[in-house]
C-alpha cells in the first residue's frame, strides 16, 4: 500500500493536490478537515465540539483526532493506499499514525512537504474565504492558524526527516508543475 502524508501550512495546496493524486493513483483520501466540516454540517456532537476549535483557529485535541482517523482508515476495504491530508498536525498524531499503521502491517511511504511562502498563503486563503465562504478563512483566524502551524505542526518536518520519510516539494508555481514534482516523488517509491 502507498500511504502518503501530504503536508504543509494552511493554503499550501494540500487539498487541491490530493484530489489529483487520488485520481491518478486510485488512493483513498482522508482529509480530517473535511471530516470535521461534515460533522459540523450534520449537527453532530463531534461537530459541535470541533466547531469551537476550528472557529478559533485551534487544533482539535489529539485523542479525538486519532480515534476519528483510525475509524475512517478502517472503513476502507481493499485499498491501494491512502493519502493523509491535514493529519498528522502534531508530533503525538505522527507517533499515533506510525503505531496505527504498524499494527496493520503498514507504514508511511512518504511525507510530501508543500512549501509556500507566508505572504502567498495569506493571499490564497483570503481569496478562498471570499470564494467558498469557509468560516475559518478570514484574516484573523488565518493568522491564528498560521501561528498554530509554526508552533505545533512545523516540528513534524524534522520528525519525518529523522524517520527517513521526508520529501520537499516546492509549492509555488503552476498546479500542473507542482503535481508533476509530486508524481516524480511518488513514482520513485
Ligand atoms: P483543514 O481543512 O485541514 O485546514 O482543517 C481545518 C481545521 O480543522 C483546522 O484548523 C483544525 O481546527 C481542524 N483540524 C483538521 N485536521 C486536524 C488535525 N489533524 N488535528 C487537529 N485539528 C485538525
């Protein structure tokens, strides 16, 4: 199985590139952000809890996220592989993912780090907020999410380097160009 972690700050293009990877390689896709937004839309208890964190630009507690991830992962049958989009976001989540995959005789194949400069992230997210109306894509919440990214999520870059899974992808350029770089990295696996 091909287990790909697509990584990067909010607005780095994880969702866009995941959709293309899914199409080309026939993988299952787990976007923890999409899972949470669906729960909010359906008015579930989980959705209510998640909303207070999301609206504040904060991360949902690790234990909750890890349970959600495992249950979505286990719902896939005869999977060729999975793309993890927006998970892990903390060291504890990365460790849990490693354990969860190990318990199922698997491992992360690669972590693709989409690197995009901060001013470009801001521009993209504000535009996305105007177009999609996503509640957390407003200037104040975006700033909080970027602070959270730098303090809690970016340390995963070194964690995956140490784990021998890290692959840098230049996230600035055309969508096609970035996708070509991603495919080159996947095809080397
Ligand atoms: P995303 O769509 O990936 O940008 O996620 C939107 C929001 O959902 C984040 O700002 C967090 O509040 C929450 N979220 C998504 N994935 C995670 C995760 N792995 N851990 C904690 N919170 C998450």
